[in-house]
């Protein structure tokens, strides 16, 4: 949609949003970006579930009923390989035949690589694209369309032979990222157990150009459709690991609270950040949701702060959002009260009386928070959990000096800092006693 807005602005055309299907009768090109989510039946077992294709199938049928026969239908949704030719094409052909149209529907596929955030439109226009069409004409038309909309002079198009190839390219991209993240999950646990700071390790490894795409795994990674096929071993495992990584945050929170002599049950816990990535207000596939759900299951009282999110619909409307069957609520006990969860916009209010603070998202507003100010706002020492390498060693040290306990995903070195602070304190005490 943003792409169309941009195009209209540049060409001084008007953009009209409508729910009237008749608009389709005027289309030269129809871009389809209706969601096609994967519905899991178990948390941490991607093999047990199915793609929810209902909305996509229904839209294709409606489109075929209304478009001129020569209109190009471009699917941009992330779909399972084969969808354009084996699902979309038969649906649309059937409707075309019913309408007495003898030509084939012109179907193409080109997937999104959009990056939500401030540079949203730019991330569409100024980035490389892969596309394909079901026949020569569809391929020619999709190339023409994308060249008009995207800066293909600087970011050339890759045109693949068949839609299944561009559909596969998207899934390979997603799986590649999921696999790197899952691979680092085990090194993250290793780091926590062996006094290693994974953040510094990743930075050290990334200096090597062949390894520059390592990314620190935060608490949550979104899902997508995979073909149900036994040939896949690595990717489903990676998805399962990523899907459950955020549950570990709840364990770290429990451990940090225990170190401070506090029980998780009935502890007041503040989660900083509800969205799925930094500086955006989108909460879909957010790791924070699972953190909140697991901690609630463990008996904690949760509060959330996020400067970009006013309503966290995954909780406020958990009976029906994203749909009656999709809510992650189904995987946890004791979730009823979460319908009342309100997002706080004022940080000092959110902090008041908190027992633990979880840095869940790398929002700009959280990167430079002063530990002394945090502890004062909370009214005393808190358990601090860093999910994204947000705290530098200096801040970690200050939290310990203020009587807090600190834990972090992949941040085993905090124990060393804790020991240093304890030893310094013991030395000071000895000196004081010596003087007395
Ligand atoms: N947002 C991203 O960052 C991103 C990145 C890469 C790929 N994608 C792909 O793009 C797709 C769309 O992403 P999005 O963020 O825009 O999702 P979205 O859920 O915001 O948009 C889907 C839209 O489809 C509409 N819709 C649902 N059923 C419909 C129907 N029957 N008829 C007409 N419209 C219908 C919904 O109302 C909604 O506006 C994703 O499913 C994914 O495959 C998105």
C-alpha cells in the first residue's frame, strides 16, 4: 500500500482506499498481500500445524471474479513454494472459465523484503527484488510493473523462471535467518553458563567479512509457512528453537528475583517494549508476548511500557485477535486477567514499585537509561533482565552497586562483574573496619 501511496504522490495521482470489489474492474495490476499465516498447534513443534490459506484463497477468487482478463495479479505474500501455480492459478482459472474467459490469468510472484520502521517506503523502493511469472507474458508484465515502482536502476531485479523459484527464494531467506538465530541460541546458553558475553563475541566474529551477517538473537523471531516435507531437518528445528527462546527470559527473571530473595509468584514485573523490533509499534510475532504469558503463568503481575504501542491487541482482545484460533493464549494457563493489560506510556509511573525490569526491545528510549534513576523511580533495587545486549558493562556494574541483580540472554559475563562489585564492597568494609 505504501508503495502505491508513494507512486501516487510522485505522479500527482490520488489514492483511493475502498472496500468495493467493483474497483477491481478498473485494475491493470492487482498486488495481493493478504496474510497467509502458519497456525501451530503446539509451541515449539512447527511440524504440528498448518498454513491458514483461507483469506488468500478467498481474495484470489474475488479478484478473479472482477478483474479484466488482461490484468496482472501479483502475489507478494510469503507463501509456501508452489502456491502461485498450484493454488492461485487453479482458483483463478476456474472463475475465469465460469466467466467465459478463455485466456489464462496473468499471475506473478514477487516477495516483500520490507523493513517496518521510519524508512518503510524507502525499504521497498530502494532495495533488490526477485520476481517471476507463470508464463512469458506474466513475466514481462511483472518486470514492467516493478521497474515503474522500484528503483531498479540501482537495485536490479532478479527474474526467476518460475513462481516456485521466487517463492522458494523467500522461504530460503527466512530460513537462513532463522537458522543463524537458532544456531546462536545454543551459543547464547553456552555464554550464560560459561561467563562469556555473546554480544562481544558476535562483534569480534563479525569483523571477518565472510561472517559479517551474524545477528544477536533477541527473545523472539516471527514464523512463516514451510512445506510439510520430511526432507527438512535443520529449518524446523531452527524454528522450534526460535519459537521457544523467549521462555528462557522468564527463567532468567525467576533466577534474578531469587538471587534477591524474592519469589516470582506475585512479583511485579515491568516489561520494556511490546513490539517485535526496535522503534516500531508492530506487536505481531513479538517475543515480549511470550515473555508476558509465561511470567503470568508463573504467577507474576505484569506491566508493560512501550513508547510506540497504545494498545496491545494480542492481550486486550485475546479472545478474538489475531483470530479466535490464533491467540498464543492457548499455549498457557492462567491468562484470563491479561485482557486487562494496559500499555503504560510514562516510564516513571510504570517503574513505581517494580520488583523486576525486563529490557525486551532495543527501543531508542531504553538505550541510555541511567541505573540510578531507574532504581529511584522503582523505589529500590530491582532484578534487571537484558534480552538484547542493551546494557553496557558500566551500566551492569552500576546496577550491581545499587543492590540489583542482573541477568541477560547470552550475557554470562555479568557474574564476573557481580563478583568484582562484591569484592570491592568487601574490601571497602575491611578498610572501614581497619580504620575503626
Ligand atoms: N510486514 C512485513 O514486514 C513483511 C515482511 C516480509 C513479508 N511480508 C509478507 O507480506 C504479507 C503482508 O504483510 P502485512 O504486514 O501487510 O500484513 P497485514 O496483516 O498488515 O496485511 C494483510 C491485509 O490483508 C487484508 N485481508 C485479509 N483478508 C482479506 C480478504 N479476504 N480480502 C481482502 N483483504 C484481506 C487484511 O485486512 C490486511 O489489511 C505478510 O503476510 C507476509 O507474507 C510482510
